[in-house]
C-alpha cells in the first residue's frame, strides 16, 4: 500500500502546555501507519513561529523528567488561504522555498492558542481539513465557567464553582476571599482557560488562598474556585461516531494519594496516582457515565474527540469538565480507555485522521 495521505502534525505552541504537546506529537508520529500516511511535523515555538521539524518521534519523547521543546531551527512555515492550493510554503534558512501538499492537519495543541478554537479557526480560514473539535466546541470547553454553564443548562449535574476575574480580585481581595470561603475547605483554584493542571492549587485554609489565586492569575485573567467534591474521579473517552452518534469508551479512574490531587507532576512526571482502565464500577455505573459522556459531548457540539471528567458521589455522577484535546500521550487516560475498550493507540490515531477527513464543518 502506497502512502496517499499527508498528515501535518501541528504541535508545541505558545501555551504553558507546550512541552506536553511535544510529547503527544512524538507518540502520534510513532504510532502513525507509515504505509498509509506521510507525516509532516510542524512545531510552533514558544514565541509563536511555525517551523518544519524532523520526522523523528524519539526527539519528542519524555526522557525521565526532561520535557522536549520546539527549537527555532530557522525554517518558517506559511499556511495557505482558502483560495490557494492546499499546501504549506516552507522558507529555509538558506533562502530556498519549498512547498508541501497537505491532506489533513492533526493539531496536537493544549491550552490557549491551540485547544481554544484559535488554531481551528485558522485552519478553517485556510480551507484545510483537521482532526478534532471545531471552533465553537473548542472555545466553549476551554472556558471552564462557560462549559459548566452550558452543561448545567443541558440538564447535567456539574461540580459547584465560583468565577473570579483578575480585576475583581485586585479591587477587593478580602471581599472575594470571604465569598469564596462559603464553599468551605479545601478548595481548588484553577485558571479558567488552561489545562494539564497548570496553575492549579489545593487550598486547605484561608492563609493559602492569596498565593493560589496569584498563581492561577499568572495563567489566565479568569479563575475558577471549586470546593472539594467527595467522590471517585472517573473519566470517559468520547469519539465521534461515523453515524453521528457519539461513541464512548469504558471508563477509567484516577486514584491519588488521599491528601493529594492529580496535578501536572502526577499526570506526566510520575506520582502516587494510579490510572485504572477500566474503572472498577458496576454495570449500572458504567452505563451511567458513558451516557453522561455522550450527553456532554453533544451539549458542547463536539466532533472528533473529548474526555469527560466526572466525580462519582454518593448521589451519582457529577461532571467536572470536558477536554476537547485531552492528554494523548500513549500512557494518557484517553488512549488507555480506548485500549481497554478494544481500540489500540495506532487504530485510534488512524480513526481520528479519517474522521477529520470526513468532517463537514
């Protein structure tokens, strides 16, 4: 079988999740069926330059606690307009210019300037098909406040929250702190539009709140404050159906140390957590969270993929958040859930590429 489809793997980016995007891209490059797909790696530097990178999965692998970054190698990649042929223009350091035909783009970007609908909008303007959710679903799910409001409106139980803007915090720290304290302790403070647990803190007492808010505001001008939800952390992977009906995986469970939480280090650098796939649930509980996942996916207008994170409480499931570009390294929860359901990592990558090629936006 000859290679007939050129896939641009787009990764890196300007967000604080740059390094994890690189690790994910390496996993995908390694898993792609090279008899069916040609891969063109395009890395976005932390400054925002689009560069052509070597097709070498090992260059992007997680090495102990060392995280890869996109180097500026002097190349510059330009995307077309919709009126131009579907090809990238590559400017090389020696002044030469080449072009690369594109069939589909696989944006493996987490956080702002990638997972939030901005790259999706750029690709739609360029007239290039791409993998994953569209502009609206991406932007909506990225904003935890807006997503919770939409999910609640759709009839799903969501974890309680308060939203604080930077200007509100700067104007009245004491008043905001008093209103937040109504939730009780501990609290979790998060940037509203970031992922991979960047800028997230657990706050056990009032004296810790100021530092946690300041840290979250380093990542976003809007912060979410949530009380601890007593329950098990259970997640389900959702995949767009070929017939339009969302497909859901067997659920997975995150088990962390009793006094900890699933932070960045636990997710990517190793910690006390365990990822259990499938989660030890009853048949009714498994059916319930899979239904929640499908309903949440449809509520945000999802396409391609999403991971729906829930808490299993004494009163049933509560939706915490929806991730439209979840962690996608080979050892992340999303692909592990699908592996437990019977779809391997390479099969999952191929299915997402084909769903993107068939998408009507």
